[in-house]
C-alpha cells in the first residue's frame, strides 16, 4: 500500500474516487487504501459528502474568495441601510437569511468588505432635516437673492469660533504598533472666543477676542462693525445662531441677511477659521507644555490669566 506523506493534502480527484465507490455501493475503503488514505479520513470524506453534498471539506477546503460571492451584494446593501451595523450582526443576519449556507467566521465576513472598499470610519452626526425639502428650497432662495441683489453689494461675512489653550494637533507619528501619547495638564483652562468679519474685497476687516460669553458681546461687535463700514452699501451675512437673532437692531445702517438653516458651507468665513485653527495648533503645540503654575508665578499672574494671555497672543499671531 502506498504511504502518503504526513499532513499531505488530499486532492479533489482522490476524494471523488472514494465518493464514486461509495455511490456505487462498493467498498470505498479499498480505494482509500490503494490511494494511501487512512480509514478514518475516508470515513470523514464520506460523512462530509453526506452532510453537504460537496466533495471538498467545508471546514477547511472552501476557498475564501467564493464563500460570500452570492451574499456580498447583500452585505453591502445592509451596510448602506445601517452604516453602524457590526460585523457580528452582519454575520448573524447572513445565517438567518441563508440557514443552509455554510457558516463562516466574522473575519471571513469582514475580509471581502475591504475588497469592496468599505472601511471602518468615525461616524459623523448629521441633523435629520439637514437636506430636507424646505431647507433645500431655502438654499435656492438664498442663491437667487445673492445672484440678483447680493453680488451688487459689498458682502461681509460674520461668525464666531472658540478655542482652548490645549487646542493641539490631532495626529502624530510613532512606530508601527505603538500609540502616539501626549502629556497634558489635569485641567483644560478657560476658552477664548474670536468674533470676526471678512469681506469679499478686503479680507479680514474686523475682529475681537473675548473671554466672555458671545451672547453678551456679539451685539456690541456688530455695533462697532456698523461704524467701521460707515456709509458703504454693505450686506452683512451670518448664520441663524441664537446669539444672532437681534443682529438687525445693532446694524442700523446696513442690511443683515441670514443663511439658510444647516448651511455653514455657504459662509466662506468657515474656511478662514479652518486655516486659522491649523496655524493656531502649530503655535500652541510649542507653548502649551510651558503654561504651568511655575511659569505663571514667574510673571506674577494667576495660572488662568497667564494661559489666557498666551492663548490671546497666539490667536493674534495666527
């Protein structure tokens, strides 16, 4: 009897020969012995054939690429419907949908999703009515207004943004398999608010930096901006945040126009704040580590006042 090398894989042809003998009601063990296959292995081949109807061993021989061929589209459809569904939930749904299909492990479900260019990402919260028909109609109305009237005026965009002394770079570099660790203080300290106005012709035309609540000082900012614009035919544009509700009362000499709801992308000052924050992160990354109690005592300030001064200086520089 020929001896088969230990752990040698049995070919599909040899399995088929054994199954053919079994189907013909002949002694398949003789064929297995001629092929150098153990009796227990031959019984396993027949048992697998009885359970699955396939020649290959469903536990080990099924190739990865065809296990989910017929259900991959179903997986993609489920993810499109519920993006937060987990791999385990996907696998459980597959088993419920195709109970007679060979069960697979969770990693086998995840692998073809990578091939379909579906990856794990951080969820982004989007308001339910962000793109509702009324909001879209409001955007169209705003676009018509700007095209017909706004383009003939000096457009000034106003908004505010807040920063903390520990605003830092989000990403860093480290060796593969190691975390990027940054040591920070136990308290974040106070925040500072920047209110700014930019123009389509003059860039940044006015700004103020405050440590108080925006609601208290926003109308004062608009009063100062109204004086700066003087007798220009200016159109002041801002979003409909709660602190902006009484803007028209402060801008007595100029028209105030509100953006449609959920439409920050229509205000170019958001791009300005994005560049500002990137620059501010670079500056604060170099000074935040030294803004401790000892440094504040050396200049005779409280830690809070010292940090506020540092942050204000960095914001002015940015």
